[in-house]
């Protein structure tokens, strides 16, 4: 049994045992905030640290092989390691940005053990032309794999 599934439980009183939780709000018991969200948050923090250190391979290892990236500074949507590599090479090409999470909300999915964290972060780029600050919205999804909790989806867009 996986780490997260030990904490995620389904109500015994669901009348239709074939019905998945979440489809009938009257029969929905929220999952407790458990160690699962802590582990997903730790992965998000590690992502910000690896970006700040400019460790491209370490950044890429945090993503599932088929993860979808909708990046902050590009209109290209990528779902391969090569695509993510090209994007992060570009992203880190003019200095390693620091990333500060300003606010976040976390949700544990009722099905499939997915954790979603959305919020606002800010990148501070030490550009050759001078410092640039880019505030952005983000949405990360995480799932547990044998290698631990990995990013399965990442959307980021500049705040307006």
C-alpha cells in the first residue's frame, strides 16, 4: 500500500459501491490533510531550490516522464523530457532565477491520489541587462510513483 493510500479513505456508507467519491457531494467526506500534501509541498519547494541553483537535470528529475508543462515564458506546451529540457535551458540561459512562493492552496484529489497546488510565485532573474521580476500564477499536480512524488502537470503564466 502506498504512503498516501494509507491516509486516504472512502466512507463505508456510500450506498452505491460502484460510485466514485466526488460525484455525489452529499456522500462526500473530505480527505484529511495528511503527510501526502506535505510531501507534495516539499517537492514544490525542492523545485524552486533546483531552479535557483540552475540544476537542469535535477529539475527534470522532478517531472514524470509524461508530465505536461505549460510554461511561464513560452507559448509551447511540452509533454516530453526533451521539450522540458529545451524550455528550462532557455529559462535558465540568462542567469538562475530565485523563485519565491507568495501564496498557495492545496487540494487532495478524491480519486487517483493526485495532489494539486496552485498559487502565486515570483521569479527574480539576474539578467545581463539588469534584474527582472516576473510574478506568475502556477498550478502543479503531483502523483506518487515508485521514485516518490513527481510533477505530472505544471502550468505557469505571468500575472497581469
